[in-house]
C-alpha cells in the first residue's frame, strides 16, 4: 500500500484549545496548522478522545500547562499518513489504532527494557509536552500505537491505554491472582471502575472505597464484593477480616492520593503489594 501524500490532509485543522484556567468555558474552538509527519512519524486522524481527570486538573490550573495547549491523551484514530523511515509502521496505514499516552524515544534504558511508559527522553505526554487529541489530527510513532480490532468501537478504544491499561499494569506488577483480596481506593473514578472490573475478571475479591454513596450499587454490579463509602481505617480492617483478609489486603491500588494514602498503607497485609 502506498502512503497518501501529506498534502492529502488539509492545511489547517480544527481543535479545542485551553484559553485560560477555570471551568469548561475556558476550552475554546480554534484552528492550527495540520501536523506533518516527519521521519519516523505517523499522522493520526482522531476519531475519539476521552476526557480524563488529568485533563480536568489541567483545565482548572492544578497542573502546569500553558495557555493555548491542546489537551487530550486518551486517543483513538486512524493512521492516514506516514513519514520517512517508518518501515515498521507502514502496515498500519489505513488501520484504526489506539495511542499510548506518552511518545517514547525508543533508545533510552527504560525503552530498551520495554518500559516505554517510563521514558522521559522522547517527545513526551499528549496534552502537555505535545499537542493532544482535542484536535482533528495528532502525530504518533509505531512505538506508541496499537492496532484496534473492528469489534472495539472508537470511544472504547480511546480509553484503553489510560483508564484501562493503567489499572491492568498495576495489577500485573502486583502479581494479582485468584483468591487475592484487593482494596481499590477512588473506586468510583474513571480508572477505579475499570480496576474493579479487572480484579473481578481475574478471580480476586474486590473491596471498593468511594466517597460517593450514589456509586455504591454500580460498583457492586461491576464486581465489588463490598463497597465502603468514606471509610475509616477500622471499618476497612473489619471488612477485610470478614472477607477472609485477616492479615489485611493482598493488593491495594491507591488512586486517590493524600486523602486515603495512610489508610491504604495500614490496610496492607505483611509482604503485600
């Protein structure tokens, strides 16, 4: 298959830019030059982009991003052009893909070890270091795209790397297996709900912590064995004990940060992850 000429794409693309900090009104329609794939690049036509909590923090000014930034790192799209020296990615031309949220360099120690999400030598993170997916087109490389089967719709593909992949990697690194008891803080958030489902799928027991009582039933339906709303340490320990975790949780996935971090540490069984 022959790559389309770069001038098959429009000279300018529509986008949503960050005009200031505050509520959703600071995201304003704009236009920018359509990026052109350089050596090693892929040009992606964006078909779906998720709105992550990370984006909301940036919009509110709680993360340092500049005025005019194009946010969005949960991206799915179609490869519509390739740059030179992209032999390994030419088979992706015309394919639907999901993007990993960070573009790695491919040659640093982390990349060579297969830990490309830890790379800090490459172009960087969409929506911070490089323009993100709140636009018609973005650049990528073969190292941060994954072909998407037709059975997965664009909206689902967009969140696979961040909202789903983040939790899956954590559970894999913790060596989660059937029979484990897994405590998930911030379980009602975008990453949390998917971790609850993943833990249940792995055959482990989920205890879900949330500050929102309205999410309790949904978390139970997603596979949580127990849901604790705004729990205190004693309540968590009692719940773990009742579910067989007399020494504590085998795995804790901490998603909230300072509000629940001490509680998460106290909930761990000796030698747990």
